[in-house]
């Protein structure tokens, strides 16, 4: 029987005070991929041989500045036509994808109560250069700014077709403002991350989180203000699965479930069985495989820094491929993420709570 370790106090992440907030919506881009789990992370859990994952986009709206930003775009539904040959070959051989709609179609076909259209998007931020995050930015107005992480263009230019092996099409960066964030932009530190105050008022911080790729970015959005503000941490591919950063020293997996009248006995038995199959309730289930990250030590540092945010009860961490978010009652676009704290979407060991809902990925009885 695993012993319950005492949780270490969560380190202070030192988020500057601000009364300014943004609205955030998670967009299910309808793009879904699958890959052999062993290619992404270890160890192997029986029944979890295939990693099936969504690719989210995040709509960020500053209500007072009337600015609308997209953090990532998922994969375009026309990837076979749009992407360079190197990417299409990789998808067909290793990572099949399906996508029903592009993110711009989702926004334009159903603006919903938010009233936002593609023509209103002022900036698109790519968390990094991989095809399942870039979407098709050529469908956005030429006035829409493209924001890149440090070192992006030096690392990846020239693009296809000038470079036949490039995974990026040169027309994705042509004909629009392109802003690559550099060292002089990251004037703050939020937690252990160098941070850029995107709107200049503390409502949205872009975080320099390299390791997975050159120029990989995360974001921290302030959703509510006041003495106990709440935040959404948008993790991109800092981790591909929640089991890469949970449990942690600050957020150990409980060894004893509370008595929950609305938790079926089968869930209780499953969680006890799961605890007996992991090495420690204070260490993540998985570790990313060598080859997934361009700089493994730096990537592990970024994961460690993200764990400190994850340990705070006022911060909700959302990584780009967390399928469990779809099943735990989080409101997706055109709904807003801002009310997650009021809905108690974090902490308790239940399938309808964000923190531990990923554990049911390993329930082979379902």
C-alpha cells in the first residue's frame, strides 16, 4: 500500500497584481490525432497503447481594449493539401489526424453570444511551430498579427518550398505583420518563467517556456480580479498529457478517497488499483520520451515550473492535448472558462474535476 506523502507547500509564483482581466474560451477545433503511446511517453500502462488527443485553440478577449487573440489554431482540416510534404508524410506514417472544421469556420459559423468573428482577431499566437498548433492562418485577414516565440525564424527559416524539407509553408508568414518575441520583450518573471505582458496591463502574460521546441510559449490569463484572482495557464505542449506533470510534490495523488455519495464504487476500486500500479503518489505518472523534446533537460525544467502553477488552487492548467477536459464539465466555446473556480472544477478525485480526471484514461473496464 502506498503511503500518503505530505504535500509540500506550493512555491509562490509571484503574479503581479492587476485589476485587468481577459475572457478565455477553449475551442474544440474538431482536430483529433492518435499515436503509439510509446513514441510520446513512458512507462506503459496496459490498455493505454494508443494516445488519442484533441488539439485545442484558445480564444482570449480583452473586453475593455476590444482585442481578440487566438492562442494556437489546432490543425487545418485541409492538412493534406496545405502542409509541406515532410509533414504530410509524417502524419500518414505515424500520427493520423482527422479534422472536420478549421477554427476560423467555428468562429465565423457560430459567433454565439460572444459576437466575435475571424475578422475581429487582432493576433494569433503560435505556442510553437508544430502542424497541430498552426492551423491555417492564411484564412485570417492580412491585418491579423502572427506572434512567435524567441528564436523561431532563425531556427526554422527558410521555409517550404525554398527549403524542401521544412515543415512550415512560407506563405503562412507572408503578407501579414509577424512579431517574434525576443529577450527584450520578457521584462518580467512570473513564477520561474520569463514573462511578456501582452496587453500591458497584467491581464495576459506570454511565458517563455522552451524545451519542447525552440521558441515554445505558454500563457497565463487573469480571469477574475480581486483579493483572490483566478487564472488559466495555457500550457501548449509543455506536456502532452496531464500525467507528465501530475501528481507532483505539491499535488500528490490522495491515497484515500473521501466518501463520495455520487462516486460509483467501481471508480473507488479503480483508483485504489491505479495507486498500486504507480511508483509514487508524488511523482508524475509519465516522463516524456527522448525525441519528443528538442532539449530534454530544458523541457523538464519548463514542466517543473508549470507544476508550481498547477499546485495553486486559483490556477487552472490547460495543456493543448488534454482530452479529459472534454468530459469533466468544463464549458467550451462559445462558453467561457472564467467561471471554473465557482464550478469547483479543480482538486477533488472525480471524473468531473479537472485535476485527476485524466486518471480514468487508464480504466480498462470501460
